[in-house]
C-alpha cells in the first residue's frame, strides 16, 4: 500500500518529485563537502555576537591557526579567553582586572600562558587578584565599549579596566563598524545568528559564499591572516619590509578624511567607555604600543600617541606608552623586530608579550 502511494505521488507530480530528489541530493552533497573541506577552525570557537559584534563561544577548546603556526585557544563560561575552561563567577571579593583590546591583547599565534595577560595572571597573587582577557581579533573602541558594557550588564564585577589601543583601531572604526549597531537579544535575532553559525560550519556552499564576501573586505576581520605575511615567499629582509610597510600602521603618516573620521569615532567611543567606568567606579588605564613601522622610523610621538595621551589627561586616565620598552635608546630596530615580533608579522612573539607583561606588572604593583 505504501509502495503504491509512493508510485502514485511520482506519477501524479513528476516535476515536483524530480525537483525534490535533486534538492535532497544537492543538500547531501553540500553537507558531505562541508564535512570534508570546511576547516575545523571555522566551526570551533569564534562566533558572531548580537551585541558586541563577535567574540568567542563559552567553555570551548579549539586549535587556532596563525600563519603556519597552530596553538590552543580556550574560553571560559563568559566567552573570554582563559588558561582553562571554567565557570566564572560574576561576583568576587578579589580585585578583578579586565584587559580589553584587539588581536594583540587576544595574543594571536600563542597559547594563553605565553600572552601578556596569561603571564600577569600567573604572576599576580590569585588569592587577591583575578585577571580576565576581554580582547579579540578585530576589535576597536566601539567594541571595547560594547563588550565592557555587556559584561557589566550581565552583572560582572570589574574593579579595573586596562585598554590596549591599537593603530588598526582607527581604520577599523570607519571601515568595519561605522554602521554597526548592537541588536537586542530577541528570539529571531538569536535564531538568525545560530542559523548563520550552523550553515557556515556545515554547508560548503554557504561557507564558500561567506568566504567570498569576506575577501571583498566587508567582514575582513574574520580572515585569520589579516595581518600575516606569507613567509614562504619572502626573504627575512622582505618580511621585515612588508611588516614595516603594512598599511594598518601607516595611517598616521598618510592621514586622509576617512582616517580623520576614524579617529573621531574612536575617541567618541572611548569617551563612552571612560564615562561608563567613571559611573561604575572602575579604574581605567590606556596602553599604546608601536607597530614595526614606528620602531623602524623611530616615531615615538605621532598623531596616534598625541591623541590618546591628550584623551587620558582630559579623563584622568593613566596613560602607558610602550614605545621605549620595545626600542630602548640605542637599540637597532632590526634587532628589536627580530626579538619582539613574529617573523613576517606585526604581532608580538612570546618575548614581546613578556616585556609587555613586565611593564604592566610594574604599573599594577605601583598602583
């Protein structure tokens, strides 16, 4: 009887039946290709977020890749990078320090223990101080503010906020986030984000189209090689030259109307963050640091530095400039680059993270 019903369906609606068979076959092939070809990291730990744009999934372990290097990524229950998966209490009697920043603060290319946040967490007394890492690749002042606000509204106790302001924050403000507005946590919105993540990790067609959009620069922050130079094609000298000439670090010398707008937006959003900290009674500090270009050209005082120094002074915020930590007087920039940066990259090596941790430890102990 059931067999007759099936035959009746196919005879009665042959075109619809054929279309159904084709659709099911395509879906099966698409999922099979996704299982075979989509990189594991695309389904692992990074995720979009309805309020602060993007971040990490909660309590996950994954393999991160930066250039040719593989390293461990671990998040806690709040979706913050951590030494291990753990349930993080919102309330605490300890002095809680939250670091906020972009890929430098995240510590791309290195396991948590070798990042400056991980080093500080290990060196400060855990009975009195708790260190959290709110940094993530592609962040800028708009997302620093939104993520800090989100965590506070979730009830997280924060006593001190240390923000590492990156040179790439200025182009990111105008190129990536100028039109971004946080969404409310509505059921349709959350469902749409989850559906996007599901399809991106399992449908090869959806993943491929998504990748094409990223390559056009619309969401370039998800490209894990955003700042990375392909090492196998270049000599060490060429790698250094490419890191020095990376456009993300050159805007202070090549100022344009667009970068002026990015700077205005960055200051505006950082002011929102400073006001939030003031209302909540949170001590705030600003940290700036050079890219290889600034070391190579010996530029300790460009518009980036002057802007944030003035901002810190106007808001009674502590200002920490790491330029001379990376390039003490008399130091050769080439030697500093080889020692403190990943080869062919603008990001810090383990030794670079170590000197950042040493400087910030001195500041924290003084305070």
